[in-house]
C-alpha cells in the first residue's frame, strides 16, 4: 500500500469536500453533479438503495472526471426506500443491537453485499471510498462485517474509509458524540487490516436552516472549521438544489448548496489556504 501523498507546500491544506446522499432525490443529484463540475465537491457517496440510483449513476461520468472526484458507497442500514426492504433497522435500534452484539449477521451481510453489488453494477468498478448514512459504517458489528467484505472483494486496491473523528479544535457535542459511537474501534480495526482511512471530519451541525440567523450560523461554522481543520480533513456536506417535501433536512440541504456554490465559499477557501482534492490522492492504497 502506498504511503500518504507528500505534504503540501507550506501554508496549504488539502481537504476533501464530501457530498453525502447522492441519489436520495433529484435535487441532491442535480446539486452534487453541478458542484462536482465546478470543483466544489471532490467526493460523493451514493445511496444505492434509492430508486434514483440507476439513473443518477449515469450522470456521473459526464460530470465526474476521474481526476477530479471520488465516488463512494454511502452504506445504508437505517432508511428503507421500498416496502419490505431487508437489512434496515431504526437508528436507535441499530445502535442498541450493535452495542449489545444482538445484530444478526446474515441480514447485515446480505445488506452489505446487495449494496456493493448495486454500486458495481452501475459503475463497473469498486467504490473509491466508504462512509455511512447516519455514520452506521463505524458501529460495532457493522464495522467488522464491512471490513470483511472489503477484504474479500478488494484484496489489492482497497477503498478508503471516512472517519468521523473531529479535529481537536472542534468541540461540538454532536460531532464528538458521533465519533464516540465507534470511530476509534473502526480506526484500530482498519489499521490492523491494512485498510486506509481518513484522519479528520468536519461539517457536523444540527441541520437548522429555517431562518436567516441559521444561515449566518452555518457560515460561521464553515469559517470555524476552516480555522481548525488540519491538512487531510474531510468536509461533509449534503447539498440539494431544492428540498424534497418529505425530507426532514431538506431546507438544510438547500442552504448548504447555496453556500458551497457561492463566491464567498471559494474566497474563504483561498484565504484559508485550502485546496480541494480527491481523497484517493491522500488516503487510498495504490489502485494501479
């Protein structure tokens, strides 16, 4: 496995801008494809259980130059997109089952295999990276099954795994609470298995976006993340060009899209000395 990419020039930080939930709805697909084309998103992870996945995947080759963006699998174990979907549990129940070791292995492994198969069927290759819808990829039991699946499918060039660990300068309780659900265990197991993993995650917030004050707060959070996020940080985002009426965070998606696509975000990156790159250039094993 290759070492991490050489350190950047002094004063420059390389970040990955990672858009979750590709294919969850048409607004998310449109926004992410546009932001990829504009260089504001350098990684996007797909919800392959979503009904739009097959058609959305066909939009990626035109917008996603292989040198500009990673396409990953957004592992989903909590959101059912169709009646009778197996391998889906309410988030609270999944956390409890993982914490107590009461998550049945067979339906979990079947859900993992189904989603990897669905990704490969549309793109004809392995995911560049793995993360999780509601960060399920780090939960105990899930992470062990995931690592086994990655080792089985991709014995040579392996996808990188997205960490949920916040940098030292991020004191947000939600961000730190998410990491406590399994980041350390995942990191230790991934290292033992020789699987690459990103070091830092920024972008966690409360998804409030109903007022002008909320939008100001989000801009301030972006500025704070840029202040404290080290080199090789991943900025998680969930942009959409329009809100789906059934989506509880639809307004936040539209707010994020506005900020990420705006001139202010580009200027802030420049002032902070941050360049957006693919995670594969920083974390992944040799894919040649």
